[in-house]
């Protein structure tokens, strides 16, 4: 068979597969355009797949997978031998998880032929990819997963780039278990970019600890609270954001052995400056720490060795092959024909297969076309993610679709609805959606509700989820279909190629589907053609990139105190190159070197204006050093400091106290001269006093006369964006400066007695019991419910003691919502 015929055959199979799929979905395809494949074509395609499966070229391995899975899905009933062939080829490719999917797709009457040579090869590949963490517990991994697992357990440094669906987080979890089985005293940190990922991954790690009977010997912590030294006599796994890692690193009694950084490409985002700083502090404090990075589809995973000046130049690899196939389908309007659409398929080389027009049984026009398409393409038992450009759009579209669907009956969904009615608000719009198997998912919604939506989706309880760019930050929500129309990210910015690749990696669920679909609506109208371009993207740290490309702006920041998008970059530059021992010579061959020299000279002038200890400025390098100094000067002027020292819960005038602190922070750190601090301090006070989200929403609604769903979004935005982030960072710096002032003005006052306000603000409580429960991985809401339950009594509420009490509880008898009981069961049972 010559190459031209081979290529034509593959192209015909791809077109055939999509045509039959469209017909199966109810699209009307012109019969005259239908591709026909003969028995001889199918045999030849099997041969091509078999040969390509042996190739070392990743693109040929991908073609082998695509051929055999499409043949199997379309022809196995007509040619039952395809089951045996597909089984052998998937084994050859090392795609063992999807072998089980083959069996679920065929009739019981079809069995596998046990060809001796095939069986020999299959057994050999299984031996290569099999791991046994404990005797009798065998796991078959993909080629990538096995390679990744080996480097995570046998080396001291490695950086990996792989597709979103490759199972990086799964292997991180297995590697953590393997390390703890070898040494159950090991201290491990897993760094993730968001709190949502903390919840997801802590749950998976706890599940594995229970499976391997390690749960009594290893603690899991999700916030960096200080614990007694005598309690740190077991293994421990911390799952933290980069900001929480910085706080953890302040503890001297801890020795971190291993650090895994998931979604490491986030070093190129605005918050990447904090991630870079956290890893640098980690490396300076623990010289022998084992360090591992994982990123989705980056071209230069070795960048992290260079960034942190480590001599691990060869310790990286790039995996391009996804264990699940993905079809990028273009569907476009046809002028003057509202019930017709034009279909194209984009292959991996950016070649477009034109399948021509199809007739629709719905109008493919205006805002409704996204919803109508989602309805048409989503079968029972499947999940479609519909990407929306913002929370408001996600809510509106979810509600619009819900109005067209029938109610469904499901106990887990009904439990969540009952909880929302009781503990959020009975008019919360998501209730109407959940009744129909629909949900929306974005950052500023109650985290407990968002987490439960992810749980329902993983259990195939939901059919449609309208989501936003929150999904790009690693939340694991794979689906059969992803639907996009002019996608944007952030402040109305067109979605970039790297984000598009990250998002579409969620199309196709390993062990559930052989392939997922990405439906791009009217792609010619997209201002950014993010569906085109290189598969691998170059990653560069936000700090380095800004120094090289925005040097003029940084020079302008040096003597200005106004907040700027690059203030935290300048703060780290000052910390590294003025207070630290770093040298700008490493930038000598860069075009902006002369400007960087000027930046250094201007920065050196600040030393004469700053009296604060270098250690404090380095610790809070995301805040301009002049602002840190100004805060110190302002506090030194205050005659009576008592009104500006954070109070313990229960002390008089705590609300006024918070207002005073927030006003100083707004005026000095945030350069704001309005009265917003009054609102924020009020919300913060409610938040740390265990006031429920429901009560805060109702108070806001009543005071500002807002609609309930708008009130929910505003309260959650305030909590997530400001109370739990902006004010956490700034109160941390405030308290450290305050301690210096106290030592100078009030020598008899113990500065260590100052409450940990930043921890209270991030956690949403100042109560020791609730903090301990949250640190175990429970939500704030469940922790508060538990604390108020008469059945839960813990006299010395350390995290360990709380966990031990939970294990002894009869969870069914607790007087708390059923959905909270489920969360506790996932932790301890």
C-alpha cells in the first residue's frame, strides 16, 4: 500500500466516523456525500494501526489510537474480531485503562481471540507498565504514567509536560502513597494554584491513604496551622496554594522532604511571582528537598531547573500523546438558512476536513445556538461543558436551558437542593438548574456548592455544566463535549492558544470514552484563532518576562507608591537584587540590559529611605518597600496602638478594630482613599465570627436592595477576591510591621499574642476547633455545623484529636445536613 492510499484511507475513516456520529446525534447528512468503507479498507486500516502502534513517533502513535478506536466504535458489531485487534493494539500503545472500555461497548456474545503471539506481546507490555504499591494490589498504567511514576519515586528532581487528560494528578497521588509506604514519617507538600484544587486533591489523597491503610500514620493538612512538635511524629501531606506554602515555610519545626508542584505553568500568570518566590524560599531553607513539576503541554519543562538555578538539565520529558482522542469540530451558520450548518473537522496538523452542510431540527442562530447545539449533541449518560465568558452569562444560559427540560429525580441532587434551600437561599437560581440535571460553575460561588457540583458531575448525575475560565486552573471536570463560541478569559481578553489547549484537554473521560468532542461555533468570527497553532507552548515566568519586557514601567514604579499591575514584580526585584545576592549580569545578553541597569540604580536609592529589616521586606516582596516603610512610619505616629492591634474573638470593639486596620491597609498598601474598607471590614468580621454565608447574603440583599442571585455573586466575590486574598496578603504584612512597632513602643506587650488574623480571614473562622476541622480537609460550612452539633465534643481540639473524634462518631446520628455527613464520610470512612 503506497503512502497516498494510506493517507486517503485514514482521511476517509475520519470523515466516515464523524458523518455517522452526526447522523446518530440527529443531524441530517446528505446521503450523496457519505463515505463508504469496504471490508478490505478496514483490514488495511487495522494493518496501519498495528504498525503505527509500534512506532516511536508520537504522531504515529496518536494515529494508531485514532484508527483502531474509530474502527471499533463503528464496525465491531459487523466484525467482532475488531475487539481482539483493538485490545492488542491498545496494549501495544500502553493504553491499558481504555482496554476495559472495550468490553463495556460490546455484546456479551463477543469474546476475545487468544492468539498466542498477541497474548505474549500483551503480557510483556503489562509487565512493563504494572506497578504494585503493596503485594496483591497491581495497577496497570499508561506508558506516560509509568514513566512519570518512576521518576517521581526514584529521582530528586524532574519536570514533566503532558496533556491535561494524561493523569498527572493521579500519578502525583500514587507517588505520594509510594513514598509514604517506604517512609511513613515523610513530610510532603503538594502545591496547587487554587483552593478549589486543594479540595479536590486532598480528597483523592485521603481516599488513597485509606485504601493503603496509611490514614492512621499520615496526616493530611490543607491550611498551614502551627501544631505542637510532639504531634509531628507521623508522616504529613500538605496540599497548599503558593500563598499558603509561604506561610508554612515560616515554621522552623518542620522539615519538608518532598515538594510536588502541579499546574506549574501558572508561574507565567500574575500570581506566578508568588509561586516563584515560594519555591525559592523552599530551596534556600531545605537544600535537599526533592522537587517535581508538572505542566500541561509546555515546550520547555526544563525551564524550571533554569529558573531556580538547579543543575538538572536533562531531568525532564515531554509527553504529547493523550490517552483519549479529541475531535475539534467546526460548526458554522449558513447565510439565509437558519436550520442548516456547515461542518468541518480540524485534525492534529491543523488540516480541515470539509464535511459540507447538514440540516438541523433547530434554528442555529443568535444567542440560542449555543444552548440548542448543547441539547442536540448530549446523550443520556454524557456530560457537556458549555464555556461562557463570565459568571453572569453562565447563570443566564444555564437557566435558559433548564426552562426547556423536564425535572429529573435523583437523591444526591435532591440532597444538594435541600441544603442550598436551607443554608444558602431558597431562591438561588442554581436550584432551578439542578432539578433539570443542569449546573453552572465559576469562581465566585459558594465553594461547598461548587465542590458538590464537581462530585455530581463525576458520578454522571449532571448532563450540562455552564462554566467559565475557573476550569482552566486545573479543576478536574472531564466531559464528552465542550462547546465554545468566541471564548474569552479574564477582562474580555480573547482566549490564548495555551488556555484553549488546557481547556480542550477535558474533552473525553479516560475509561468512559475513547474520544471527546470540542465544538467550535462560527470559528471564522473568533478574534483569536486559538484552535490553530503549536501544540506545545513556551512557558516563561511572569517575573522574568516583566523584567525583560516591561522595564520602563518598572522604573516608573520605583519611586511611586500607587498600586500597579507590576508592583509585586518590582518588590521581588528589590528583594532579589538590592537586598539579596542576585546579579543582573545574567541579563547582559538581553536587549533590555541597559534599562535593567537603570532600574537597579534607581532601586538602590530606596535603601536610604527604608529602615525596616531586610527579612521583612523579602517576606512581603509583593508589596512596594516604600509602602511597607510608610505603614511602619504611620504606626509609629499613633499614640494609642491598642485600637490597631488585632483583637481576639469576644473582646470589645472588635468590629471597630478591624475597621481601623482595614482603613490603614486601604490607605497605605492599596492606595485607596474611599470608604470601601467599611464594607470589607464588616464582611470580614462576619466571616471570621462564623456567620453563615446565608446570613451574610440576606443582610447584603436587605441593605442594598439587590436581587438574590446578584447578592450571592457580590458576597462571594467580596469573600473570595478580597477577604480571602487581598486582605490576607496585606494583613500578614501589617501584623509583621506592627510587631516591630510594638517591640519599640510597648516593650512589655508580647507581640506573639497577636491573633493570626490572616489565617482567620482565609479560613473563615477564628475558632480553634473549626480551624482544625478545616485543616483536615472539611469545608468551612461542615466544620461550623460539626462544632455546633451536640454530638461532636473535642476538649483539646487539635487537628489530630478532632480526626480521632470523627472516627469514633456515629455519623448517621449527627444533627447536621445529609450532604455534610457525606463530606465527613469521605474523610474518615
